[in-house]
């Protein structure tokens, strides 16, 4: 039983941070990356054309449409989406290699993407960021100023529905003050490192006198 | 689904700290109690006679043997054991009332007791404390000086076997330095407060405009 668990769950934690737009997951993830410079991240595959200065294997893995479709068919993407005719996806092998080395990996992703990952890699840790209230969510989206009133209204209408996806996640963090919320996510990340599936190997080592 | 989860898991965290004797769970739990004065604890039921100064409902709930046997039959004990002809047990209702009020409760208990609790209340958080090595475990039991060489040898012989029970727990903490180990248990306790089963009610409140 122990060994089975060990094989299923790599030592590193795949931390998936998600939530409705306007909840503030971007700010929180940036704080996490600032605080944990060694935190692993994924490089997405995409079928869109490289822009000026973008390097294959650094900014993205640039692929053709048939290549990505082949990866999808083979289950080589943890999640993917089609946006304006281009594919974007998270390569399973790239992420798994980091986790197997014991590195924690942070993925900041929308709800649809997170739920795809959960189906394909339930051993990940799924954190859902919620705004303190719908009024605050609305205020944040307005303040951002990048969206038309039309888009904002559509977003607000779906926000309540989106929030109920929280039930599919492992943890819920209320983002009242981003700094505090980021600390809570850090706490979750640390606690998850002590999970039995990630630490049982220590017991094996102690019993064999290797510890 | 959300409401179902809410009904199953109370807001407070039942933290069960366990492990082989000599692993240091007593020291760690004392540190936790010192750091968290509001931490709830259970009052055990027992059939043994009150000693001088012991108060019913403070030190123990003193019961007769038929009363405790009746509690066992009705599933009113989270765990129990018979020691030298006396029953000792953890009353479910007392602990659940604290958890329902949102108070975290710490239980320091041996492996057999912890596994009983897990069967009856899997929503608890089960932390297994392990020594850094079998040599260190042996040194600690010797140093304690309360056990005969005979008892120590029997303990050491069973220690390796006992350690494999770690697989039944949620988290494993290596107790190399008690202070550090206690901090890790605190981290687990905090993270568990954000578990979806304990926080989904917030989403309900946000959606209803109560937050």
C-alpha cells in the first residue's frame, strides 16, 4: 500500500491556483513566485506563431496543430484550451519531471483548466481563490478597466455560478488582502509536503536504517 | 453537494497526534497547547476511581462499567481502551460540540486509539510523528528511564512494525527537533482550516450577499 502511494504521488507538490476572474489569483501567484524563487512553473505548448524575441522551450513550446492534436490524443497534456483558433496546453511530462525531482510547481489557471488537470492528475493540490464579496469582485473588474461594460456585466452574471465550482477544489482561500491570502496559500503548500503520500518513503528509510 | 459536505465536517479541526512511543508526541502536543491557549481538548471518560482532588467533568467524566459499556454499544465513544481492568475513552459528543462551535481540538493518542477514531470520524486530521531514526528512538526511550530494559527491548522490536501504521494517517512529521516539528503540526492545522469541507459555507454566503 505504501509503495503504491509512493508511485502515484511524486514528492513535489503541484499547486493549482484557480478561481473566477477578478478574484485576484494573478496577484497572489506573483507574490508566491517572488517569495519562492525556486518554485517550478510550467512552459505551455501553443500552436500560435512565436512573437518577436520569444524562444521555443523558454516562453512556449511551439508546436503545429497536428502535433498538439496528437499530444491531446495521447493524453500528454494535463489541460488544454482553444483560444481564437490556437491551442494552448500544459505538457504533462514537463510538469511531472519537475515534481519527480521533488520540485514544487505552481500553475495559475482558469476554472475549466483546473478541472481538466484534476481529472488527469488528482494528486495535485487545488486551491480556489474567492473574492470577499460579489460587490468587491465587481469593483475589481471595473477598476481593472480592461473590459467593456458588456463584458463586465456578463462576468458578474456568471460569477456566482463560477463560485460554486469551489466544491471541486481541495481548499478555498478568501482574497481580502492579497498578502494575507498569499501567506495562506504558502501554508497549504508547506502542509501538503508532509502528506503521507509524499512522505511515506521516510518511514521506509527509517525502517531500513537509512535515515 | 456543498451542504452535504458542510453537514459532515464541522468547522473546527480535530487534530489527532499519534505515533510510536518515544517519537515525542507528548512534547510536541505540550508545545502546541502552550502556543494555542484556546486549543480545545477532550475530557476522557473512565471507570477508575477518582483520585484525591480529581473533579468529575474537569479531570475525567467518571462512569460505572455498565455506563461505559452502554456508551460503547451506542457508538458514543470515538475510541476506548481497557487498561488494568478500567475503561478509558473519548466521548464523541463532547468533542463534536467543540468542533461544531468552530473550536479546534487536539487529541494526543496512541496508534490503536487513533485508528479507532479514524474509523469513526475520518474527517479528523491524523498526524503521525516519527523519530528521525530507530537509533534515536532507542536513545530517547532509554533516556526517559521509566521503563525496564525488558520493556525497552520489546518496544524497540515493535517500533519498526508500528512505524508502518503511518500509511493510515494523513500526514507524517519527522521529530528531529521538537520545536520545528511542532511548527509543522501548526502549519498542518492552519492549512486544514481552509479545506473545502470546512470553508464552502463562505461561498454560500458570498453568493447570498451575506459576506
